[in-house]
C-alpha cells in the first residue's frame, strides 16, 4: 500500500488516478465521480465512511505521496548542485572576481 492510503499502488483506482495526471480540482472531482460509478468490488470499505469520502481521501493521499516524492527529488538535486557548484555566496564571489578580472 502507498503511505497512508487504503489503495495499494497496483489497485485499479490508484492506477487510473495516476494515469489521469490530476492537476486541478475539476480533474479531482471528475475522478471521484467516475470512481463512484465503477464496480463496487474495486472499492475498499473503511468502517462506515461513505464511498465518496474514501475515494477523496485516498486520492488526496496519492497527491501527497506524489508531492513528497517530487520534493525529495528536488532536494536531492539541490544538494548535488550545491556540492558541485557551491552556494549562492560562493557563486556571487566568483562573479565579482570574474568582473574585476575583466575590468583590469
């Protein structure tokens, strides 16, 4: 299962959610409406929660999982760039030295 969601990564509704590349509230609402019409056997029951609530919560958790994954990738890239190219102050210092050298 994905972190915190009631759907496994291979669950048909999770796969459809990922395939649709949800990028707006309208897309999210359309997915929920579509998912409610699918075979009830695909749904995972959570206590007495309405099906629409389970779908919405699982979809939100999928979005959060994707966001965390992308942020982890961005942080790893920023760390690598910092190691290879230095920080902002270092780059500014190099630009100042370069300008001084060109002005001479």
